[in-house]
């Protein structure tokens, strides 16, 4: 339903604005142009997106994701003190984070959901501090190589679509840090 | 400097991953092809949404509504160092991944992928997720009704990402 509201809202705002500014012919042309542009965008993104999905699949098969999750485990135990002793939960979380880092979204979500279900068993119906942290960390992007955005940039005619990497890493790090700090602070004042 | 370094990222990753995996007796070629097929599945799932959403975004741009929105939010956004042209992206990003991709792609098309606005939009897209969708998926899978502070904390991370994206683009490209 949220998408219905969003789409209807966008269309209605465009029509109202066009009535006010007298730009109805342009808006009419834009609707047709937009549909065509979507197909063009998808086609010009396809090559790069698929190539990178291939590279990520090779990374996964080479065991890079497992290696990464072993490296992450000590730090994650500190982030989830209530679950540090729960081997199954910590394994799922570590695998979830490493899949997110490598951009394996399809693999990351089931792993994260498995962790979430196991965590929720302790406090049915209520989000514990650990579960809130897991959700907040998954709503922040930590993907090392943002392939979708890079393919959109390439589709728009950019010659160096990956030159945003340092800026993305900087922004992602600050964002995740802000999420973690906010969660830890709110945990103190927001009773379960 | 950063241009030369990031020019290394793609070739090094392609060759490095292939050599590393081959040394571990992974069928690299088969993995690449299988992953590429997954890529098509992802794309096929996104394309219908893009075809529906991009006309709405293009209509908003043509009607002048996006400029109006940017103008209305400009005083606040400029004080925070965020380009006001990205106002639409900020509003849509936490709600819908496909709509955000559409708005971001339109911004890159309209202002150029290497313009300050285009780059900021790209970094914003790359450093955030579809917050409300993720929250809904996780809490419904875990059967959680009382979500406590998860939403405000997640929105803090989003806000930080938007501000940091605008700042990082300034620092990396324009200083």
C-alpha cells in the first residue's frame, strides 16, 4: 500500500503542478519518455550488473564470505553482548554481515532473518536490544562495491563509474556508526 | 590521485578474484556465468517497477514539481550542505529501492553523472538501504510487534548517510 500512495501521490503532484504552470504537454511527453528511459536504463545497466554478480558468485564459491565472517566474529560479539554466547546466532550474524559487505544481498537476507528469528525466541513479540541492532545494521548499507549504483552511473554515460568508491565508503562508515551509536543510546532510555 | 586508484579497482578485482578462486580449485568460469544469470533475475525483478516508476519521476520533473520541492527544502538543505536538487531522493530512499533508483538515475541523467548533484545522488544511493522495507521484512519474519527504537535509530543512520554523502563528495572531488 505504501507504494500505491507513493505512485498516486507522484502522479497527482505532477498533474496539479502542470495545471498550475501550464506545462501539461511536457508532462504528457515525459510520461512516454520515462517508460522508454526505464527500458534503456535497464538494458545499459544489465552488462555491468551481471558481470559483477558473476564476480561476487566466484567470491562466494572461493570461501571469501566465510573467511570474512571469521574475521568479523570478535567485533560482532561486542556489538551483541546478550548473544555473544549463542554460537548459532553469532554465526548467522557474522555470515549476514560478510554477505552484506560483499554485496550478496540474496544470501544476506535469509542469514539475517535466521538470526532474527533465533533472537526473537528469547523475547517473543518484542524487539530485544540485540534484534534492534541487527535490524538497524541491515538498514544501513555496508556494501564494499556498490555495483547497482555504479551500473546506473555507467548507463548515464560515466567513464569512471567506480570513482565514487572512497566517498561511498566514507558515507557508509559514518552512517553505520551513527546507527550503532543511536541504537546503543536509545537502548538505555527505551525500556523493553 | 583517487581517479588513478579507483581505475585499479575494477581490473585488480577481476583478475585477483579469478586467480584466488582458481588457486582454490573453484570453477571460476562457471561461477561467473551462474552469477551473471542471477544478475539477470535481479534485473528482471526490478525492470517492471522501473518502467512504472520512471514515468512518474519524469512527469514530476517536467511539471516543475521537483524544482518546487527543491526550492521549498533548499534553505534547510543548503544549511546542511546537501544539494537541494536531491530533495526527492531523500524522501523516496527509505521507502522504495526501485523508486530511489529511478529518481537517482533521473538526477544523473538531468545533471550529468559527474556533476556534484549526480555524484552526491550516487553516493547517497550507495550508502543507504531501503530502510522501511528492511524493517518490515525482519520484524515480520521474527514475529515482532513492539519494534521499540529500531525505526528512529535506523532513520538516524539514513540521515547520517545523506549528510555524510554530500560532505564526502565535497571532500573527495572538490577540495
